């Protein structure tokens, strides 16, 4: 059963909700999910609304046109998606394999709705794992010197293959501003700390040294500033004085893969709206 | 700023949401919160919608009348509340004082929006605590023999004082069917286990004997069947082989008071809908 | 650096700890970990103690003999292990693959210290997955009629290959008492509920119907009675009225694989003592 | 039943554990709890050991003398405590009352083992609450100008009353280095964030602005540097885009009081060892 999904944000005003829901009802749509949120401080209205296309009087390819007067009237930013769309995904990875396996498994099991087109790495270590799952593997050896040049090749590949979402599954390279701008709000990273604690390198080592009693992991969209992008999901696990840095790393791995997988799922199901360097998750 | 709140459940049908939101919009209401849920298995639509009365064209005491044609058309069960209403609350307690203190504090601090009218107990142990907070205390000594008779007196007091919500804060007496029926979905109990595990007496002892690694607490509406009513909230805490029964009791106390306080808050803010022995929490 | 590990339980008495630690110290052992626990209700002493063999005066194959007088004096049950030992493991699986993948990955990644010798299934669905990881796969088609007969063949295989631990990774068959007795405290199962809630079939369906606000998973040793064996580990995740049975199943999968993997790791690292249908976890 | 408790830290060496436990066993002590930990990176040995004095051959007031040769031999830092000792406690508070109530209740209920001698505040708002619980209240109005002078009076009061532990229950004043030095590792603070995230002022506001999905609270010993002292306990709660700053404050209150109460309990039960700006919690 195919559905249409509208993701909307606009200045908050009286009557928005009635206008949107009437548009759907008058055209014979059956609303399955409607989730709205108002940021009262900034006076912004957010909505995710999903309805069945079966019986909807407006053909799929005319919905955008039919909706646009409402969008203009309320100065909306909006995205229109269809449940039949499947996004193309690329994974970037370095040498750690736990997040990669998790994603490979979830795509294969159909739990993540998306076309996993290929995996890119700056090392060859994980080629055999990727190929074991029948997924193409591209090796792009990056150095300080050739970074921008290599990135151009990566961008070319990503655009050529129509990639919609890039997942950094413990990819140990910082992307250039140019790269980030090409895929604004379409690159998800997993950081192995409870942000904003321990931004940057070696968070488990620093968590150990600080003597924290809980560690975390954070998935977020990538922006120019390191580990400063909109947070999508976080989770934590308890540690104690008995845990060495290696224990933190081991416990953290289980967090990282879950927290990254949740973010990827929400993105692929069009459940995330980004604004003001934050996320609204319509889960 | 006064608001109106509609809690609605009805058979799911096309156009409900548009109809409700248009009713509010056309009369000049500004929707603050709108949260809906559809149980697709049972085809039931649920909604909590809250809008400002300032500028709303229909006077408060005519809203119900104005809304009733829509309610009839869609065969709705609905409740209309106003943010200015404050519910009257009675607490029932036996000898354990941790939940009692928590509620006394939260009412006093204004965190729980409600009129705490009095506390009822089948023991006198906690009289001084209750009176320390300036709250009237009623002692109803119950025995097997006089239980129904005493309950009648309690019901008389509760009705006389216009009590809307009864909170059993570790009240170690089972209420009769007659009593429960008088306050259907208006009696909240805290059970000191993760229901449906360990229904009935001595749940911590039994959790210890079973060797569980996590214990819990459950707040629920009281029904005729012991510990079988609609669950409102649950929470858990980790335990280990090192924990004795006394440790479980101590750890459990911290759960019980939090889990009970959350349920009371949601009830007083009209955020709970009961159906099919379950709850929808519009939080 | 090789270590020896003693797991001890005995009636609690003065001087046990001094006796054990002196035995190690006098023979030049360096204690790395010492963890003890006393069940004061049952007056039982438990200990896990690990020391380096480098510099230890008693040769590995004489330690048991040297320790036995102490063991007799205190009426100890004890197990002596060496860090160099690697246990042989077999996984039993039916059709769900999430726990299987998790274990295959963790064994491959070296996170689980053990020889994964083979996988047994009553279906052929997962053969290709298992073989993708280079692990032998045995298909034993079980029916009501041939169950005991097939089990004999399985036992023969398990014994022939020297299997120390059997992991039921969502194996949808109940093992006979005969089978369980052959591998007492050496069969780990994952049950997809927070035991003792929802023993038996369809726990997610029943959790949904009961309207719980938290679901869980439990790993335990298998005994004759279904889902009644000693609990090793449990974990939980929050759910709401928005979650369908399918959502519970999806959320539960992530719990199941983590909770099972933790139990397997502790078992393989000799960190579990079973007594009185409970576990002591020396983590 | 009176017990003795030794808290020990020293350079790690062979034979320590045997030496300590033999000392107790040879003198007829019955060990109730023994918990040790080795920091392998820094090669430090930590221990908490508790034994019954009933039947112990050395009189209470001679134990220290008898143990001192062992302490010297192994270059130990150690503290000797007795279960019969009760520490004197003072609470410092400003205007928020949730942590104060929690502590007042727990001391009154006997859950916290300690003599709550008095409460100090830089405001008079909470005088009536404190006196309602029958606890003396001291008002010390602090300004930028008189801060050091007032602190001298506070120190005089604290020393005069033999205060062992100071609990800052949301005390909104930074203590001087002089004050901190007088009560090294004996001042516990609650910080309303998940340290090291959001050190300093307005952590909930900043958590909201950063868009985190989980908030936390941290109890720690106070050192010269703001929010940099050894962390004792942390806990967290999930938040979402729906939560305003006020919601974070409300949810955070429930964390703060629990996290502070746990730290106070462990301290009063002599379960905390501080080293290297971290804590070992023998729980």
C-alpha cells in the first residue's frame, strides 16, 4: 500500500493543521500518521504527515503542484516523499568493522529500507567483508596531500551512482567543507562519545581519564565543524572503575552500532527534520 | 493563558483530523499541541488536542454543545477539559512513607497540578508526616470484618469532597469491586514489580528468589482484578547477585516513587486515554 | 601471559579467603583479580580468583593436586581453568538470523574467546549465511515423531566434536530432559521477554496485549522446565502505545542479540557460577 | 553486630591480599565483604574489607596499632572505620528545594546513616522546610565582598560541630580554595549535567540549545577547579525535541536528587576511595 509523506516546517500560524489535513481529506486521502511539533520559542511549526495514495484523487506526479499554493501561503519548507521511493546509500569505513557489519546485516535483512550501492574505504582491510555480503567495495587511498583530489573522485562516484545518503561507519577522515556542502544533511556520522563531551580524538581514553561513570555514543549529521552537527540519536552504558580503556571500547562498540543504525533507519524512513542545528525525530 | 483540551477516541475514518482541526481553526483557536494515534489492528482513532481560548469565538460553556454534532457524526468518546480546572486528589497510604513523601513534596512544590485534599490511611503511623505538610489526615481502621462498611465511609468522604483522583501510595489493602466501580480509571496504584512479573504479594522477595538481573515498578489504574489494570508507566533498575532482598527493596523504593509520580502528573494533565485495558499516553 | 582461574563455592567459614590467597602467594602467584561474594541467607561463600602462572612454583598440571587439600578442608565445589584453554562452541538456530549473525560476527572478530565449531539447525534457511562465515552447518530436520532420535544424533555430534557450550540463538525447539542433562549449565538460551514475565510462546504479542511500557530479553541456562533456568543477563527497552507488535519484535531483536552475546562472553571467560537456580556473575 | 572496615590503596605487589586476609583470619575475624581492584596501568592496589569485631582478638582501639606494620611494609594509604561510627553531616543549599527535601527525607527515614547536624543557606527561603524536619538552619548571607569572611564563619561552625561531610544540595556559590582545602574529599556537589559536558552555568539551557537526546546529572567531590572534581555517580534520562528547557529542568530534578543521594550514601558507608581525580566505588 503506497503512501505519501509530507515533511513540513514553517512559521507557526493559526490554521496550518486544518489546512494541511483538509487538503488531504478533501482529496480522499486517508491519514495514517500525523505528528506535529511547535517550537514556541522560535515560533516554528513542524509536521510529518503520511497518507494512503489508494483512493487519493490527485495523481502522484501532481501532488506537489496541487500542494504548492498552501506551501506558499504559509511560507513552508517542505519535502514530499513516497513510500515506494528507495534511497541509494553509500557507506564510508576505515578499519573498524563493527558498525559496517551491523549495517551490512540490516540492509541484507531488509530492516533498513534502502539500496546499499557500495562501500568506500581509505584502507583495503574490509574489502573481503564487504564483498562477502555481495556489495561493491571502492578503495580510495587518502593522504594529507591528495585529500581534496581524492574527495573529488568520491563525489563524482557518489553523484554518478545517485547516492542519497552517506553513512560514516567509523570513517576516520575529516571531510572537507566542499564535500559536506555537496551532501548537506545527508551524511550521518557516529561519534564514540556522548556529545558534547569528548569532541574529537580518543574519546574513550579521555572518558577513562576523567573517570566518568557512564559512556555514550552519538549519531549526527556532518557539518563543517567537527562533531558539532545536528544530533540524531544518543545512547549510553554504565561503566565503573573496573573498566579499562579496552573495556570502554568494547562496551562502546555495542552502543555505536545501535545508535548509528537507528539514525540511518529514521533518515531512510523520512522521519527527521533538521533545523537550527537540531533534529526533530518523528518516531 | 487558558487552554481547552479534547481527548477523543472513535472508530478510524477518513477526514476525522481535518474535521476536528477545522472546527478549531474556523472558530479562531490556536492549536498548541495535537497528538493523534491510530490503532490499526482495532481501527480506533485517538487524539489529544489543545488550543488557546484567547480569541476563540465560542464561549467556554458552549464548546461542548458546539462540538457535539462532530462527536455524534464520528461516534466519538470524548472528554473536554480546561487548563484552568484543577482536580481534587486523595492519597491512600498504609505504613511505607517514601511514595507519600514524594507526592506531598511534589504537590507542595507545585509540580503536580492538583488539589491534594487529604490523606486516608488504615494506620496512624503517618499522621504526623501528613500533618507536617498541612494536609488533613483521616484514619480508617480496616479489618476483614468491617472492610465493606469502612469502604462506604471512605466513598462517602471522597464523594463529599469531590475527589477526582485517588492515588494508592503503597496502600496495602485490596479495594472491593464496588469501590473500584465508583472511581473507574480514577484510582492509580503503584505495584512494586515489573508487571506482569510478580503479580501480588512480596514481589521483591520473589524477584530475589528467581534471580532476576533487573527489577521494576509499575503504576496502573486499578480494576477488579489484582494488578491487572491498564499500565500507565514502568521503570527498571539493574540488580546483581550482590543485592539482598533489602537492597532490592531499597533500590525499588526509588523506582516506585518516580513511576507513581509520573502517572499522577500525566493523569492530572489529562494526558492519558484508557482503552482495551491499555493506556495511550500523550506526552 | 597465561593465568589460572579458580571458581569456588563452599559453606561460608572463617579463614577461607586467607587460605586461598595464601596458597597463591606462598607459591609465588600474582593475583590479578579476586572477587568474592557471600550469600548470608544460605551461608555460602563464592569466589573467582585469577593469578599469573609466570613465576608460579607449581606446574600447571599439578595445581589441582596441590589445591585439593584446601578444597577438601572447606568442602569446596571448584573449577580450575586456564586462560589458554579455549572452549568449543556449537550454535543451534532455526530461522531467525539476528542472533546468529551477531555471534558469527563476534566470534570472527575475536571478541568472543571460543572455537565456534559448527552450527546446527532444524531448517536449511540459514545454511548460506553460516557458510559465508566459513563455519560448518549441520541440518537436522526434527519432527514430533523423530525428535528423540534426532537428538541422539545431535548429542553424538556434540560429544564427538568435544563441544563445551551450546548456544540456542533463537532455536525454536524444546530440548528433552535427556539432552539437557548431558549439558547441564552448558546450554545458553535467549528468551525474548523479561522473565519471569511472558514465559513460553509469543511473548511480544502478549506484551503488546498487556500494554507494557518496557520490553526485555533474558539469557539463561536451559533446564528441564521451560524458561525457568538460572538467569544470566537481562536488558530492556522502552516502548509506547505507538509501537505495534512488529515494532516490539524489531526493538526486541536488538536486545536479544546483545543480551545473548553478553551471556556467551561471560561463560567463555569463566565468570559465571550457578547455584540454587541463580547465577553469580563475576564481571 | 559491629564491624571494622579497612579502605586501602598501595603500590600493587605480590602477596598483599594474603597478608591482609591472614591478619584478619589469624586474629579470629570473620570477613563479611572483601572487594579489591587493581589499576594495572598505574600499578595500584585498592581494597575495601569488612569483618566482624565479635570474636576478633584485638580490641577496637588497638587494631590500628596492630595493622600498622603491614601498612608500612606495603606503603599503604589506609583508613580504618567502624560500623558504629556515625558521621556528622551539614547540607548547604540556596533556593532550589528538591535535593534538600530528598536528603531531609532520607536522613529522617534512616536510609542515610549519618547525623544531619544542620543546614546552611545563603538565602532564607528554605528555613521553614528545614525546621519542619526539626533540623537547625543557619543563614549566612554571602556577597562578593564578604565571601571570604563569611566562609571563615562557616568553617568555624563546621569545625565546631565536628562536621565530617558537607553536601552541596544545589548550592549556587563557588567555594574558595581555602574552604575546599579544609574539607578535601569531604564536600559532595551535584552538577546538573552529564559531566564533562556543560561544565558551569545553565547546563539545561545549553543542553537544549545543543539538541542533545539525553540529559544527565553528576555528583562529585569538590576541588579547586569548577566541576572538575572526582566523579562519584552519574545518571541520565532521555529527552526529545518536544522537551522545552523547563521540561529538561523538571526531568533533571528527578535525576539530581537520586544521583546526589547515592553519592552521599556511599560516602557515609565508607565505600568510596579517591585517587588520581577519580573514584573507586566498592558497592
